[in-house]
C-alpha cells in the first residue's frame, strides 16, 4: 500500500516501488482518489474518471507484470478540461459545452495512453482557457493549496493545484500566454511550455490557434522531459506541428555545459515586481553564476508593447474560433428563441461567461472594417518586431531569464473587477508566446507567507533540452 502521508514527486520513484513489489497501480490510484476527496474543497477537478482510470490501472499493472509496459507506466495524470478524451466529457469549463462527450481523443491523450499513463480526470480551468486566475470557470474558482483564499493562477489552475496538492503525479495544461507557467509559479511546481508546434494541438479546444500550445505541470524536471518525449513529434492531424526529430530529452538532462544567460533588466526593474520575487531571483542569479554560467543584464525596451499586442491578436483569433459555438453548429442552445437571430443571440449570451464575451467583442472589434489596420495589422507587426529582437538576443545568449509573474498568488476576487489589472499580470509570460519560443517556470521556494515564488527561463526555438537541463542542474541541489 502507498504511504498516505507521502507525496510522490517523480515517476522514477513510483516505478522503483513497483519494481520492488511495494506498490501496485490499483493501490496507487486509490491513494490519489483519497487525496482528491480529501482536498475536494480546492475544486481542482471538474470530473474524476473513476471507472476508466480503474480499468486502465488494472490493464497497465498486468503489462508491468508481463514486462511489456510503456515508459509512462505508473504515471497518474490529469488533463485540462479543454483536451479531448474519447467517450469522456470535455467542457472547457463552460456552460456552452455542458454535457458534451468527446467523440474522439486528442493526439496528446492518445500518446499518453499508448505509453500506459493513467488519465485520472479532467481539471478545472478558466472558461475556454481565457483568464489568469481560474476564476472565470463555470464550475467556480480553483483554490491554491498553499492558501485557499488565494487563486491558483490560470488558465490551467486545476492542473497546477492537482500537482501541488498531490491529487495526481502530473498534469497537462495549455499555454496561450502563460497559462501553464503562471499557475505553476503560483503553486510551486514546474510549468513547461514547449516551442509552438512541438506538440500537436489536434483535439485541443482552440482559443488562439497561433499561440496555443500543450504544456506540462510536474514536480520534477525529469517528468517534464519524459512527457515531452512522449507528446512531441509530427502528427498528420495537425499541419502546424514540427516534423523535426524528437530528441531523448531525459538523457540530455545531465548536460552540464555552461550557458550564457541574459536577464532582461527592465523586468527586474519593473515597479510592479514583488520584492520577495525580485530577491529570490537575484539569489538564483548568484547560484547560476556559482555554477559557472555567465549571467549578463540586457535591455529589452519593448516590454510595454507585449500585453497590448498579445491581447489584440489572441482576442481576434478567439473571436474567430468561438464563432462556431452558436447554438446550431455546436454548444448550448436556448430553447425559447423565436427566430434564428434570437437563437444565436440568446444561446451565446447565456452559454458564455463575461470574460469570454469580453474577448470575443474585443476580437470582433479589432477585426472590423476601419479598425483592422489600426489594431490587428499593427499588432502583427509588433509581434514580428518582438520575434526579431528575441532572435538577435539569442545570437549572443543561450537562455533568457525573467520573472514569471509580477506577484505571488493574489486573493480570490482581488483583481476580477478590473480586467486590465488581470491582463497586465501576463507581462512577463507573453514574450515567449508572441515569439513562439519554449519557456519553463522554475520554483524558488516560498515567501514568508508560505506562497510559492518562481523564475522563468526561455530558450531558442526547439532547444527545449537546453531549458530542461539548466532547470534540472539548478533545481537538483535544492532537493538533496
């Protein structure tokens, strides 16, 4: 039987116990079921897949006994509620998709199952992944396990809390503008966003198609590397996925090569940056230097343009992607409408929450005649400028370092009255999203109030191995 007081932090730890006959998967699954029930007040899960997960556990245990199990055997994983899993509900935490049963599985779900991971349930998130605090969910906010009066971060807040509170070993989220990294920072786990196009988006409910990327939330860098090995790679269902070979990321974690790290000085000089986060990052910079890495401060004077460009572009794409949810093609339908026009209006007004409607209207506005050139095209040019500037930086440096979020987790309800305050919390994460580069949130311990702190590392396109090895070498001493 698993130790009920023990939090498992890596798959290798679980697999070692299984090999020693000290643990079997049905018992491990029961451990997580108990944890979910104990911490149900955190509201991390929209649904627990009791029956299918138990069936998977039995089947995978038999494979383990026969010596035929896949590389993820023993991993109990949750998936964000915008990732399709055949014959299971998927709602994107929205009334609009209440009762929807997925007719097929996403590529990422198929690849998890093919390597014998056990999918335990679907995790709460901001509605259609639109939010930075997990407060826009139709199912209510997710609460931070470090302080239940505080947010979990968003939009993948349920995924972060599930890992934080030991409700499953790891979780999948999606990252459009920081939706994996920011909740990971708020909850003290590793949040990894690969290069745009590294992992298939097939079967993932779209928010902003040129930004969306599946990412991982884990308690160890090794599990992030292993999941990337399984999930990455070409997919005939998604034309935007890279056909580059998938490296053996786990074996590359031992790379001890010294890196040149650029710290974007404007991010640390920002008046919005919390003093504890700044202090923890400065200490981390000293640790990187002590490990032999070169750390230099560089200027990045486009910081003020990141959030406006990001929200113009993502809102425009959201407006287009969500037009299909009209009560006719897909989604919730108002049954009292008197005509087709009324059906569209009432179904969308009742099916979508306030934040989703706000972004749809903003996106429709910036794409409309007379405003397209002034907003959408200008934002695209800014995006190109940002990407070019980042590529110039990477000619001299291997890694870019910034904070993840300006503050630790804030109180539930604190920022909901002013959308602009919430949007500005993305100021440090949208850089990687606009330029399509990989990024990882790395835990830095807690502040005096016990709230997790974090830093962000970014690397060149498709150099996930550089990020992962640097995060591993930095984090390993803290676990010894």
